[in-house]
C-alpha cells in the first residue's frame, strides 16, 4: 500500500461552497446571484455616467448644469466602493467552524469541553446517526457574561456549536455568529463578513438616494430650456425619469434592510437571534450598550479564519476500480450492449454487491439477438431450479465449477432445440 494521496483542503471540503483562485476565494453554492446583483448596481450608475458625459460634451448652458465632472467622479467612486464591499462580503470565509472527524465523546470531549461549560442537559440525550453506539446530549449549558446559554450539538459537523453559531442548510456549514444566508451576495453572513455586508447595504442605500437626488436636480435644471414646464423637462430627460423610478423602488428594499441592521447592531443581535429568540422578551447576554455594540462591529479586529483551505490533507479513499464492489460505471461494463436489457437486483441497497457466479456465465449477445429481458435475483440462497436460458456449454462450465444443483435445462438436453428460449419459457408458463 502506498502513502495516501495528498490534496488541498478546499478540494475535499464537505460543504457546498465553491472555491476560486486555488482556495483563496470561497463562495456559497448560489454564487451565480452575484452576477445579477452586480448588474442591478452597475446598470443605473452606467446610465448616470453616460448622462454626465453627454451633458459635458453638449453646447447647452453650463451655468445651471448639474451633471458634470464632480457628479461623474462621485458616481464612479461610490459605485466601485459598493461593488468592492459586495465582493468582500461574498468571497471570504464568513466564520466556518471546522468539522470534527469523530463525535466529541469519542475524541475526548471535543468542542464541548470548553471554558465556560457548566454542564449537560441530560434530559435531552439522543442517539447520533454518525455513531449509534454513543448517546450525546442534544445541548449543553455554557456561561456567557454571567448568563447561561445553551449550545446545541450538530450531527452534521459532529461538534457542539460555539455560542451564537448555527448550521446553514444552504452552505452545509456551521458558521460563527450566524446572521443569515443572503442569496443576493451568495454567501452566509457571519462573524468575519458582517462588517462588509453592512457597508454594502448602507452604500447601496446611499447610492439610491444620491442617484435619485441628482436625477431630480437635472430635471429641474432643464426647466429653463423647456419653457419652465416640469413635464416638458421630464419628457426631455427620459433617462433621469427611469433612474428616479428605479432608485425610488430600490431604496425601500436596501434602505429598510439598512435600518433593520442598524437596530440589530445597536442591540448586538443577529437576524437569526432576533427571529428565533426575541431578546426583547428576555435578557440579551451580548448587549453591552449602543456605543460598545457598534464598536464591536467596526473597530474590533476580524478574527482569522479557523480553516486553511489551501493546506494539504489526506484525500478520502476512492471507490475500488474492480473487485467485489461494483459502481454504476462497472455495472454498465459488465452488461455490455445489453445493459438496458438486464436488470441486476442485488437484494441490498447501494452501488456495490458481490457478482453472482450464475451472472458471469450468461451469454448477453445471444440474449440481445432474441430480445429477452431478464431479471436476475441475488444467488445467496441455496441452489434452486436452473436458469432456462443457459446453453449446454454454459451448464457444463457451471457444473464443473460446482455451481450446478439440479438436472440440466431443456436447452442442455437438446429438447425443443428449435424453439427460442423465450418460446420455451412461454410454453412452460402455460403448462
């Protein structure tokens, strides 16, 4: 046996994440939504920039002109900042908790034996699917800032989640300080990217207000060129009208989200905690006051990732290429051209199974010519009646190998040799 093959951690990561740049960038499984979010941000900004360039190159009165170089530079800076915050939110590890190879009780306590652990809730014991011989408590009590909170056991990651962590069903990872999974950025929002997520939605809100105001000012500035009529000015600036409507609708979404997260930040809550626990009905052990809560988001250092996705690890064993177990690929090779005619019912689930000796002697080419569909059961039971499709040569080979257990079939005795196997079977069934 040679040494186990080494691979990068991101290549064998059990979660649903997608990796780019050799594991340096990590995205969620729905990272394709980033393209839509980028278009929704960039499209109105490109339109506003085109308006600015058109106004600067036109011969109209520049004294009351709103769209000029300052507006163009501000639009580009805010747009690039918003897209940068979007990329920083979606392409970094949100705080994924590494998985255990074994349950904590089997590995000497694991993550459950941590500072502040004040005991187990034994009444909540259960049997884990990963290790049915062990009984682990569903939750444990942990002391946080003088308050007792419960941490739950994750049967997928085989660990007791750290306080405020939760398992994301989309990414299939436990995430520290899990807030929610955002489909617009294609990533979980957690401890390590919440700051950039808030900057992204707040910058988007600022952009909506900015484009809305500049577009209105441009329409008002064009009134003098349209006889002082606001309607005529709007008709002469259709792109500004489109931008006004677009940003007015968008600001209710991103603006409302920004206000909601301002409230969560000031009270030191996550979206998951707000909807699940409702700290307004009980004491929040993480609330340290508005200034300290906001400083925790923007001034505290971002902890390093708990995973080195570029590290080398032993690759998991692959399915055997041949031998006792069959994969679907090898099953197709076994049946050859008649793979659609022969249905192997091995009597147990899974892709593997021992090949019955009786299966190895069948002449699939002859069966294909006669258009026969055969269902062969697992031959683990004692020898039964011989297969009526077996030719004499095949029967003798099977008998020499010790696989025969009865009189030879009619085809081996030469009886009804002119009938096809299908006709013989039909005649026996009528009798």
